[in-house]
């Protein structure tokens, strides 16, 4: 076969991946003799001519200033050893896919293929060292080692085999069914399999196809049908002991709630019933009128009022939580990325736009030695670091802000990682139509194509993890393609389209069979019409594949043409694959044969209802709530204070947190880390509702509650305080507890038939029930995962409570101390000897805090968590380095857990109202002070010393890059304030939208606020015809505009190996390039590129031919607030600003290091980072212009600024770049 092999290696000074691997191999694997690591990407170009190869290398693969290029043979030195890896066939490879798309655009040909692999070259190691590195680096579930010089290309061909009919299935006896279950990898238990057999014997009177059995297996899996949660609990027993009366009283309350809700109707007791009974009771009491009533239940949905430019509108606020524990344990990057992608599609299927996401994870201490990794497991450090990258990259590329990040460390999570995403979304009420599918309606598959990825994921995620899983679960791995999902997000945001959708489901577990199969009782699905990634899939694979980024939509047949036209506008693939039928059957055909024909009534049985008993055991001796941690007992109070801050579950997670994009979308109210020094963790996440036209003061709030040490001591108290903690954090951010709605995530060990194991989730839910009952605050959603076991190791009993509500932006506060000389007090929630609280006191405390926050008398607050008052004071002090002087306090009171209590900073002295009401629950703790220290018990702890202790524990895993500021400020003042010769009152801005753009909404809003007319244009690439049409249309629109705006994003995932390549190809098209040159040379136009747009400007040579951009010096994605200093008055984009002026903006990039081949003193360096240099740019460069100043590119996200945003950060001012650009035309 004709192929040409290209080797691309980043030059050593820019090879951040190689540097990172060298550090990891030396430090973590203890291979100290290793002196150098090289990373080389191999590209095999197939069906390519020599001329085409040269063009592909020059335009796509190779940058002379940054890369080394080798052809045919890779140079290896004598003291180097090498191994090469490639992904398993059928798994999504973003680098390979992006390269293929770019080659198609460059050559206008569909038949040139590319295969990508990677070589790792190691200097000065032994053969034994090499094997150790390979064992660490190669995850067998996603990749394999291949010989360096080998070439293999297996073309995909259509299968000619029919789907198997299971011969003699209806005749198999019980023993034979056991063997069948094992042979075919069936996940359902034997009782369900026998029930299934009886159906085919009695109803269908035939043997089933393998598709039908696999489909039923998926439908009835714990993942899809909550089998464990729906199990009937026939008996509840309580162990004798101190807490038995507490448990008994809670059970009696539960029984009374059931009697009120169900009256005389029989309903089995189950975990699901216990989890949902509060919602039913509160709704029956008339206290849940805000919940949207719909049979589309992919996400919780409540009606809210949103003020837009002073007028209230009805909106839907949706929220959802989702885990991807099993996939992330097996393949961390893909599992974590699709955790977020799948979670986003749930409210998206409800037609809502996701504007903020929260990530809560559970792991064993990642600092453990590599040699201590359990057989059959990936190292904890590798899992947590790759999972971080996966979730982060998906969020950034799709444009969903990660508003809050927390990793919880507990030895039990070595059994199976917890990868938990929760998010909030919103949509105008009038844009959402809920219809009932009727016969004749059409089902359209929207979005990505179908491959083999994720096959068996639903059943696999319901299984216990074993030592063999890493080698046997390859097909269950899922890889995400966020650029495709971003297109669906844009599509569904069109009210003209969303109002056509009667019902929608996202493709997750079970693929076509579940996503389409759940839309209506009767369905006829034509599997041959499902678009495929490649040939060769059989009917079973098409029916069950869990390929990501797909949606199933039901519309009226009369709306088809209009619906497809909107899809085409947004460059989204859409295909009719099914229709709704009268007959209550799920029917699928493939290659002219019926391979599935199952009655809906049978599917809806969910199999045989399981039964179990529950035994709630007593908590172990001692009380988590009454004692301080053992390791602090023997230390003096000062030493204990520092030691407390070094606890791995208290210590700073700054290096982890800043790896996620917090500001994309431009609606973030609180950054995850607050204060001038960005060290005080926020209580939760807050964002403005994502309105498109106008300004709003309404924001969503989300918090979480869960403490593993408490839950391991007593699952009942763990669930009880998880709810209280999540509610308390809302109050500490300035929200009201009264309208909070909850959603739960339950994650427990595999229960089997062990009554005591069943007692753990029952007890946790019982505790959570009691809080909801007393506060009339319901959980209206949730997700359960009951497979947290690895041999005899189990995850801690995990019930995470998420609390959601809305508030006004002006009432939001954050935890970092705001000023010296403020009184700080504890608003204490008393806990009795049985670990219970007084709910009347809770309501009074939380109402008082809300009242004082709204009056401006409380200016910061934090809930008291694990680590007690000491942790709270320490974290509050660090953000702005404002010290604190304690009044007298007992050591036990300092470190004891006080869940539900809130620590507040008053705006000066304690308000008179507190003294007048004689509130004994408000206890003065001390005063803030200018001195940067904690003064306690006659001693003093310097804040800098505390910061050092606080940051050290996780620095080896998630290092914080300390950007150097060893550059001088540039002051170029030789420019003159230039304006356009021909004036235009309202200039027109064109914002083209490419595959992977995510900054178009914020850029458009900023230009409109500045007074421009804005037009957007989606550049279409689905077919070569679309491509040709888009070139001409883009060229035409450029000629009609005065300003070209290139938005931020991650076009084609910034692959291969760097961003800007897609836009370089598009703008170098002859039609487009001619229009671009005309825009600049003849029309006196302006261009602005932000982030990825700036990268494109550099690649196009519009800044300077000697300027390059590459990965940040740290090699990591960085998201934070930065200060930027204006360095030049050359550009009209800075006409309204002065040299030396400083402003604050969000930074979020992995590729922000500017490289200058030649020095510049001509004013093109428009601005510099002020102080720290987080990306490692030459001269601290933040933005640059063309030689005449009319083309500007910025690294920072200057479009993500607005009123009421980033309230917990110190802002040095707001830039005037957009206003200046518009005034250029005045």
C-alpha cells in the first residue's frame, strides 16, 4: 500500500510533554538515571502523492521554528531506547481525526487517510527500566505497543454476516443458561434471564436474536433501570446501641410520610422510594409548584423568574449530576471527559443551555508510591492526573465553565474512582415545548456518527471491578468529541428549532436501543440509516454502541424540512432513523431483516423485582462529631493549626483547580479561588443565567455536601449532614435556604445479599430524608451507582447532596476576609449527643445570616467543614493575606467538626441586631487585622508560613506554576491616535464560527455593547460542497464588514499538536485571502482575535513573520484572573487607554506562550502581563498587533468581562478595547 511516514518532534525547548514525562519517570518511578525523554509523533499518510505529502507537511504537520522533521527513519542514539504506541482500532483519536479533516480541507479530497502513533525515546536507562516505564505509560485498555518500523492498515469493510439467532435458547435448562450467561457476557442475573426465556417461549414463541438479548440486558442493567434502588426491601432491622432510637424515630417518620403520600395504595419500600418520598410529600402539600411537570426526566427542572434589563421573564433552570466511575477507572481521560459530555447532554435534551459545571471526585492519596499500586489497577496518580485533563479539555472545548472543583481523598476510592459531574443549565420557558409522540412522528438522529466505542458500557459500569478488567474492557471505553457536541448546543439554543422538538433523549448508556427506544411506546427503527464512523458494524453494534455526542429527537413529520434546514445552518448532521408506531413494540430492522421485535410491556417490567432485607448497624465507638483528629491531639495549638492545614483533605488544591476553565461563557460570579492571592476556596459555584440579549442580575447557585470520614463512621449521619452542609454553603454564599432544591448522588459498594451492606445506603438516605422532612426542601433528582467494589476493598458510603437555588448577584458574598478590624463570629448550630440538630435553630440561624447579608452587614462567610474553625479561619485569611486575632478558644473547639455552623465576617463591629436579640448561637471568635498572621493562644503564625504548609501536600501531584516576572515593562508612546478616514456610525462586525469555536456569544455581546452591528456566520465543513460554498460566503461577508472578529475556542481540538491550523487553511483559501487582503489594505478594516483567534492571526502572518505561539511553559492548561498592563499606543484598539494603565481579565489557555525570533521595539507588543507571567511568554507578552496596529490578538479572554462577575477577585480596572475599536470608525 502507498504510504509515507512523517516524524514530528517538538524542539527540546518547546517539548513540554517530554519535560513532564521526564519529571514523572524520574520522580514517581524513581528512575534517577534517566537523563532525557523525547516524544515523537508519527503520521502515516496513505493514498498520497509526493506533492500532496509536501503540502500536508508544510501546512498542517510541521512548524520550522518549533518542530524537528524526520522522514522515513527516526534518528535514535546508541544510549537511547524507544517504544511506540497506538490506540486500539475503533477508538476515537482526536489528533488523527483532526489531521484527517485538515487534509480534506487542504486537498479537497476524501480518500487520503492518516494514521497517528507516538514514539517515546528514553536516554540512559536499562532494559528493566524500559519495561517499568512501558508498564506505567501503556494503559492496555486504550492503547498497545507496536514495533517502531511496522506499518499496518486494515480497511473497514461492510459485514456480510446476519445477526445471530440464539439457537435452542428457549430449550436451555437452568444449568445451560448459566453457561450461556457466561459465554455471551450477559450482565443480568439468572432470575432475569429465566424470565426473559419465558417471554420468548410464551409470547414470541421463538428464539431471540443476540441483539434482543443484549438490548434487554442493557435496558435492565443497574445503570439504566436502577435495579438495586428499585429492589423491594422486605424487612428493616436495627442493631442495639446508642443510636437505635434515632434510627427508629427516622423510620417511623418515613412510614408516616408514605402513609400521607400513598394513602391506601400499596407501594413497596425501596431505596428509590426513600430517595423520592420527600418530593412526593412536599408536592402533595402544595410546596413544590416550581417543579416542571414533564415525562422528560433527563434533568431536574424548576421554573424561575429571571430579570432581563429590569423585566422578569419565566425561565427553566435545570440541573443534573452524573458519575462516570467505571469508565474513568479504566481509561481516565476518556472516562472523565465523557462524564462531562454525557452530563451536558441531559439538560441539553431538555433544550437547556449548560452554563456551569461542578466536578467532585474521589481518589486514594495520589502521593502513594508507584510500587504500591494494586495488581490490575492503574496508579492513583495517573488516574487522577489524566482524569483532570479529560474533564478539563472537554469543558474548555465545548465552552462549559467549570465553576467548582474538589477532589476528596479516601483509601476506599482505590476500589473504584469517583468521577462526579454536576451542572446547571437554563432556557427561556417559552422556548421549550413538551409534546407527546404520536404514530407517524419521526425520530431524527442529530450529531455524531456511530462507532464501536462504548459497547457494553452500561452493563460494564454496573459490574464490580476485578483485577482482569483492565485487559478485558477495551470495548467499553468512550472517547469524546466536544466540537460536535458544541454544534448541537448551538443548534438547540435556536428557539425556532427547540419549539419543534416534541421529545428528546441523549445517547448514553445503551445507545440507539435506549435513547430512541425510550422516546415512545411503539417504534420502528431502521438501523441501516444510522450514520456510521466506518463500515463493518453489525446490527447489534449499531443498536447498542454508546458513541458520544448524539441526540434523538421526535418531531412532527410536517416539520422535517424546516428542522433539517436549521441543522444544516449549524453544520450538524441529522438523519431520520425511526418513526413512531401505534403498535406497542420496539422493532429494529437491519439489512432488510427484523433483528429486534419486543413488546413494550415486557421491556417495561425491568425484569424480576428483586427483594432484600436491611440491617442498620451501630456506628463504631466514639463519635466523629465529638472528637478532634488523633494526629492533632498531642500537638500544641500553634503546631496543630499548621498541621491541620496540611491535611490532604484540607490542603490547597490550587494546582488542580486552575487546570479548568472557570470563565468561559462570561457569566461566572465567583471564581473557585478568591482574594488577591487566589487562595481562598469558594463555597460553591455561582453564575449569571445565560441570557443572550440583555443583562440580568439573576444567578444560579450550586453547592455540594459530603464528608467521607463522617459517612464511614455513620452512613446515617453522613447523609444527614451532607444535606445540611450543602444547604449551609448556599447560605454562606448569600442565598436563601427556603427555595433550595436538591439532587443526590449515591455511590456504594456492591451490596449482594448482605443485609448490613444494604443498611448503608438505606441509612444514608434515611438521614437525608430526615433533613428534607424538617425543612420542606426536597431532592427532585439523583443518580445511583452501586458497584464501588474491587475484590474486598470498597468505596466509603457516599451520598453527595447538591443544593441548587437562585439569587441576585448583588447579594452574593464569598469566604475570603475583606478588610482589617472586622469582628468575626461563629453562627453555631448545636449538635446533641446523638448527633442531631435543632431545625428551629437552623432556620433561625440561616434566616439571620440571609437578612444581614442583604443589608451589607455580613461581608464574608464560610461553612465550618472537616478541619473545624481552624480550617475556616485559615482559608478565609489566606485569600487577601488579612490576619486574624483569636479571642480565647479551647483546642477541642478549634478543630472539632461543626457541620451546619457558619463563620461570618461582619462589616466592622457585630451588628446591634445580634446583641438586641440576645442570640446565643452567635459567638464572637476574634478580629481581622492588617498584620499578616494568625494570633492564637499567645503565639503567632505568619500567613506566608501557613501558605507554604497549605500548598505543599499536593504540589508534587498538581504543581502550581509560579510565572516568572523577570521582564521589563515596555512603554511605547510614539503612536498617534488614528481613526478611519471614512466614518461609519454603526460599524458592522463579522464573527465567523468554526468547528470548535466557543467564544462567539461573549464576543458578540461585547461588540453589541460597544455599539456595533454584529453578524455571525457558521463555516460549514460536513461535505466538500459545503466547504466550497462556505469559502465563497465567508469571503463575501468579509467584504461587507468593517471589523472581523475571530472568537476564542479550540478549533478541531487544537490538533494536530497545536492550534490555529484550521483557520490558517480556511483564510488562505484564494477567495477568502483576497477578501482579507482587501479588508486590510483597501477598506481600512480592523481585525480582533481572542485566544484561538490570536493563534490563527499569528499562523496567518498577520502579526509578524517572526512571532510564534506554543504551549504554556508549564505544559498545563491554566485558568485564573490576571492583571494586564497597556504597553503601547500604536493600535486604535487601545485609543481609549493609556500606556501604563492596568486592567484585570480572565486567562484560560493551554497555548499562550509567545516566542519572538527577533526583538521588537516598534510598538507591536500591545500589552504585557503585570507581575506574574503565567504562560511564560517572551517579555510577558499578553497581546500583539500588526505593524500598523489595526490587527490585534490577545491571549486573555477580554470578552469574558461584565458587571457583577468575578466578585471574589481583586480587579484593577476594566479594559476599553471593544469601545476603542468601534470608536475608530466614529
